[in-house]
């Protein structure tokens, strides 16, 4: 027997009574339309077989779907506190908005963080703090085999493709980068006119689909790559091995989304589904990877070339280092993407359970380079939830030379963390290809916000450095960052993690590294 919701019974009964009373009570005509509509809806709910809740609770059951649809907004605007939202809490988002708009970014009455909670981290300030320098330091990227090194900012725009972001978002980011003197990573979606038009410095990212330098069968086109890498705006080239949001997973761009403009930028057929495989065609071993990077550097006329990865195993990282030693060359930079990175949409299981978090991944890469005597040749970038000066300094203490930010830069151009990036319905025109939605993002208004956010955040990082007693990030050391590991115990990063001495793996690998070092081979990845 079908059980009706009381509300549905009342509506259906009222509708029936109303029709019988029309002649006597003419005012029922005003309500006849809505009541009839509800009656039809109730009958349809009873007849349909897709939603069990509507079969048991016709009409009233729709309230469940309505409330579920607005749940994220209710959570974000009315329920979450300043420090418990995810992926970015309100405190982090507000800081970006305030700095982007050049409004007050200071808070009264002390921290809202629980400084006695396990996991809380803090910096160790100096009793002889230094004045904040007028100009922030920059990082020279380019090893001994690089003929055209680049001076990288401490904070840059991380990889986000045209196609994932709207044309206006790309224009705003690159215009801000041009005004602020920092680099803009193109993402793997190709080198578009929106990246090139404003004149900002670019890190051209090449992924497994080789978009922008792709042969007809999806391989790497060396000639096209050389032509585009020679553009004055392209300062570095980055080979993407994996990304934090979905490491080890390729991508699919459905044919209906491949419009004429995206097809032209990515050099793929219009209207046809495009596959990004999970791995590269051009190499299958660490040695082949290093050799291909060297080839890319020559094709790019000596510009810095490196790669981006989300760390999987320490053994694979060591295998790449062994390949560098065997080939006799090294990339100019390595960008470590944390498993918490997330501008690329991916399956929930990949977002939640695959990929090494940035702290451990960064420390692994830094230690591997130090232990093999290669650290002074290779610069290390860090990307993954970097949105403040404290985030920057934390990553530099853990082994990075510079940092990249993606979602924070999206906040700077107006992102409200609606988390609809993959639906093409971004409410603020950032992550969409819908022209009507994209027009909401005004480039002239948003590009100065990118510049201001960058300048204020780098300024904050230099202030923190000065409070730690250093001006040069290279003088930072793990003991300057501490973590509460128990209610009455705090340890420094120099105690929490092992830190290798230069060349230690080559001379006498420590016990914690010996087995991975012995098993790593430059001839293949994995075990």
C-alpha cells in the first residue's frame, strides 16, 4: 500500500474540493491553476519509478532535492567557521580577497587557531629580527647546461589550462603577471593567444597529450615545439609527468567541448573527443626522460626546462636522480605538486587517496637531490594549497626554492569556491567556456587584483623571513618550523624528518634510504 505524505494528501484533497466548488465559490478559480499543477505533479511522482522518496512522499519529497541542491551554499555561508572550511577555509579565502582588493588584511583579538591542537605548526622567530627588504629576492632558474636562465619570483601562477579556465580568466592572470613581474604556467592545454596577448612571462607546460606541439596521431612534434618555445614570452618549458589532483590518470575532453578555438589551440580536430593518456609516449625509463628533457632544452634554444610531478615512490625519484648522473645532465627545475592540489577535476578516489601530500613529496625530492649531489644544479618549485606568505615560507623551509599558486590566483580573479569548475556553470566566469558566464569576469578590474595579491603575499613572505632572521631563503633550515605532535611535545622539522648531507647517498647511504637507493635503477620505473 502506498503511503502518502500528509502535505500531499492535503494538496490533492484541496484540488478535488476546489474543482467541485467552482460554481459556488468563484474565488477558487484563482487557485485552480496552481492546485491543478500540484495535483499533476503528485500523480507523476506516484507513477515514476526513478526516485523512491517521491513515490512514498509525492510533492513533499521535492523539498529534499531542493535542500540538497543548496546545501553547499548553506554550509559555506552559514555553517562553517572561519577555520574549518575545505578545501580552503574562510580565513584563507578572505585573506586572498582582501589582498587582491587592497583592503585591510589584518585581524584583531588574536588567532582563532587552536595552538595546542596536535598538528599545529609555527615558525621560530629570531631574537635579532631583520628589517624587511624593499625588494624581494628572486630565484635564478637554469643549471650549467642552460644558456638562457630565468629569474623566478618566489610566487607564481600555477598550471591552469585555457579550456579549463575561460579566456577572460587567462587574460586577467597573465596581465597581472605582466604587471607584477612573475611567471604564469600555461597548464597542459596549449599556448593560446590569451596567454600571449598581455605579454606576461610564461612557463609553457607540455602534458601527455602534447597539446600545441602535437602530431596528427598524438605524438610529440619537435618542429612545432621549437617554433613556439622560441617565443619571447616563453621563459621556461615544463614537462608534466603527473598532477596532484589525479596522478597516474589521463584525461578525456568530450567532443562537444572541443570548439573551434580550443581545437586550434590544442591542435586537435574540432568536435572530436580528445584523449590525454596517463603516461608519455616519448620515454619509458628514467634515462629516456632525462634525455628527452635535454632534447627539449636544445629545441628551446637553451631556455630552462624541467618537469612537474606528484611524487609516487621515493624509489622512482631516486631512479630519476641516478639517470641524471648516468646521462651527465639534469633538468633546470622540478615542480613538486602535492596530492592536495586540486584545480584539475578528477574522480573522488584519486582526489582523496592517490598522490603524496606536498610536505612529504617536497622533502623527498629535496633530499634525493641533496643526497646525490645535484641540488645546486636543480631548482625546486612547490605547488599545492599555497595562498599566504606563511604557506610560501613553510614550503621553502621544507626544500622549495619558489612556490606556485593556482586556486589562490583563482580567488584573486573572483572565484568563490562554488566547486562547479567541471560543469561549465561557474557562477563568476572563471572556470567556464560559456560566453555568457565568462563575460562576468572583467579583465580590466580583475588583473590588478592578481598583481596586488601577488605583491602583498610576497611582501608577507619577506616579512616572515626577516622575522626569522634571514633575507635569503637559501639560509632557511628545517629547525625553523615546528609541529606539536602531542599535548606536551613540540618537535622541529629537523627532528621529524631525516635530512641528507650533500652526496651522502653516493658515499654511504643511511639505513632509512639504503634499500630504496639500492633498488632504484635508471633503466626503468617501479619495481
